[in-house]
C-alpha cells in the first residue's frame, strides 16, 4: 500500500452560523484539524485522526500508523513531515517502507549526513 499523509483544517459551525455571520452576530466557532492517511493505490482513506487546531501534522503520524494493519511502502508526506522522528517512527513500524517527502524550506544537512543518509 502506498500511503499519503496530509491534513485539512475544518471550521465547525452550529446551524444558522452562516446567517449570523452575514448579519453581524458572530459567535465563536470551533476549529479542528483532520489528519488523513490515504491509500494512493485505491484512493481510500486508510486512517484518520481529528485533533484540535494546535496539533501539528508530524505529531499524528504514530496515531495514523496505529490504525493501519497492512504493510506499506512508501510513506509520502509534504514538507511538514520532514522530521527525524517521523523517519524513525515509520521505519520502526514498517522497515521496508521508503519515506518520501520534500525537505522543509529551512532544512539543513545533519552532522551525520555523510555517513547515515536518510
């Protein structure tokens, strides 16, 4: 299974919230983030986690991988997943899986980049 991880921000409104916004009676709205792991072979959602707006993408990789019982290769994510702990977590659970993602804009070579290429 090829796994693509990403997230989307959601704005949860109560019934009638559009009317309130249009006519000036704004109320507090709940914001959540839906983290998804999608099987790119079938297009199916393999796992999902709903969190508060303060949870970053990388912190939810373990939760997503806990919900997947099949082997995967590769694990694909955007630059927000380019962290050492993400590589380690995916490799620990699925040693055969390649981790494919672009480096972050602020990425720099680590001290062990010459000897331990990841």
